C-alpha cells in the first residue's frame, strides 16, 4: 500500500507538470497565433473617434456580391476633423461578424446590413448598407424644389418679382438624377401647375405654397412670402462734399481729381440708386431701388459759394492713411463739415481698405447740446469705383454686410430677405457661394463681398436706408438743390476713439 501511495503521488506530480507544460505551450501557441496590431500612424494620438463613409450605401439587387468601399473620417476630442498622413488598417464587421477587408455583401435579394469598423481600441458608429430591388431609371427616393435665384431666402414682392425655381430628383442611391435622365415631374405654384420654372411671376400678397410631384411622391411644401411694394415715391436728395486729401499733386491727377471727375462719379452713382443703370447680369428677384440721389453742394460752411461745387481740397504731408488707425479717424473727425448740411465723403489714399464708412451715430441730447464725438460719413480710395460708392453709402445709411465671419454661420445683417452665410466658411464657384445650409446661391447683393455681381439691394435693406434718412439726426435730409438747409443745432464734441468704422 505504501508503494501504491508513492506511485500515486509521483503520478500526480507528473500530471501537474504535464498540465503546466500544456498550459505554457498553449499560451505560447496563442501568442504566436495572435494578430499583431499594426503601429498607428503619426498623429493618431489626436484621434478621439471615427466614422465610416461609404462610397455607396445602396445597391441594386442582382446575383453575386458587391465590394464595400469604406473610408474613415477621424475626429478629435472636440469634434474637429483630424487629418492623418496615412490611414491605419481597419477591422470590418458586418452584422456583428468580422469579415475580410475589403468587405463584400451578397446582393441576390433585398436586405439591410449594419457595418462598423475597429481601429485599435476605437469603434466606429454603425452605418446601414441596403440592397434594393427597384428600377434604377424610374425609382425616386426623394425630391425637392427650392428658389433658384439671387437668394434662397423665401421673400418676394407682389406684382414685381419674377422668381426662378430649382428642382432636384434623387435616385435609388440618394444621388441626384442628371437633368437629361430625370423622371418627369409636375411643378405647382400657389396650387396651380406651372410648366416653366424660370421667371415665374408673383401676383399676390401673402404666403404662396409651391411643391413638385413625381408619380405618387410629393416634395415638401415650401412657402414664398410675398409682400407689397411700399410707397418709396419720395426721392431723398442729399448734398455731398468730396474732401480730396492730396500731397501736392496737380489737379486732374489720380490723387487729386478734377471736379468733372466727381460730376461723372455722382451721375453714375445716382443712376444706380435710382434704378437707371443697365446691368449685364440680372438683379435679384427681391430687388427694389432706394430712390436716393446725391448732388454737389454749392455753398460752403461760411455761407459763401464754393469755388468748386462739392469739392474741398485738403493738403496733407502724409501720402497715405492707415485703415484701423485712430489717428486716421481723428483726422476725418477734425476736418468734417457739418453733417446736418453735407454728406462728408473723403477721397484719399488708404492703406488696408478700398473704402470704409461709419454707421449712423446714436443721438442722445446731453448737457452740451447736440454734439457728435466721431466722424460720420465715408471714405473711398483714390482708385474708387461705383461699387465702392454704393457699398459705402449702404453702410453710411445703416446697412451691415450680408454675411457673418468667424466659426459660426449666423444671420450677419438680420434682414430675413438677404442670404445667410459665413464669408470665412463659404465655398465659391464663379458668382455662386454657399449659405449656412451649404446650398449654392447666386450672389447679387451690393452689401456682399466678392464674388458677387453687386447690382441689388433688397426690400428690407432699402427700407432700412430710407428709415435712417427719415429718422436720423446728423443727416442733411432737409436740404434743397440750391444748398439751403433747414437749421439744426450741431457741435463737434470730444473725439471718441472707441467708435469704429466698417469696410
């Protein structure tokens, strides 16, 4: 019995050794078979997540298989996109099962697949891949109609506006049909089928619905807001003095233009503001003319006739003035004539801008009287253009730029009938640029930056300009063409450098 226990003890020890050897061998074998993780590319430590972007997410049902073309889009901790010099390998999973890369799916019948990927410890959100059994030439997945004019803002003027519309029809993949291959559609405007999408007249006031239909599918119903034409028959005529800042150049040169130059400049500016200019490019459908004009002032601040109507020449040893510098604004303020009698326009060499203007000042009576502590008028460079004149006139009468800047896309001017877009984030294509919804629109607005044809002011903008003229204090709104002005008190206050212009 003693030998039996000795034999059993020896056998048990040997069995333990065998088990441990087997475990060790299995561990070595497991490590030998384990996939080695590829080293991550430079910069991957900035990646907090990623998503799969499929080249196609919908396939037609047919015998065989289709390869999935998937690319990762990487994001950082704050949702910002991260670009890597090289793309790490991905593990692809279809319906929860690991598959080879590149992945394929069977397409014999209609079905939906859920696909996600892993890179290291990161897992993407799943994407849906569908197989559909439809006629690719006629099947419509979705459709839409929108205004296809100078702005997608849904405003028009009854009895005046002619509006263009754009139809989009999408195939089984969610991609837009080519116009030559697009299925037939019906366009409805104000409940009536209209054959033409181009220059559709707006005949009544109120909310006007429009939509399209393809077969039994109907697009979302959009609304066009039609407004009446205001009474802008009263013409506002404003006396102008051009302060020509020069360094001794002869009269008639670019730095010191002659009076005839300003006569022609005002003629062309007035034609624009009165709607008499002929443009090669069409205006926006929501356009209206301001019915404002300038004329050269005949009488100087001393009450005597000016040697040159509308021109005041100022010698300066400085050959140019920097934009954004308080000393420039102080110079304008000190040289400014009574803004209740003149629109002050400086013509000078400017470093950093083609022109700039100051918004209408807030008027608050104080103990010192009706004082003004900043320049009110606008400035144009010596090589100015009609576009600059009208653009700065808009600022002078209270119009902001139509766009926002920075990282957020918001309504820059708070006028509903101008396009909302961000000048820093936009994409451009000729005269087209993208709005906040990343839709291209045709830019015509005078208060826009390029690319723009710059031939339009909208109803909301013109209403603002005329309201400024009718309510603003430091403006020569009571002037007559003979230079006489209804008296208003005004005093030059202490210069305030915190008041800044807009270019």
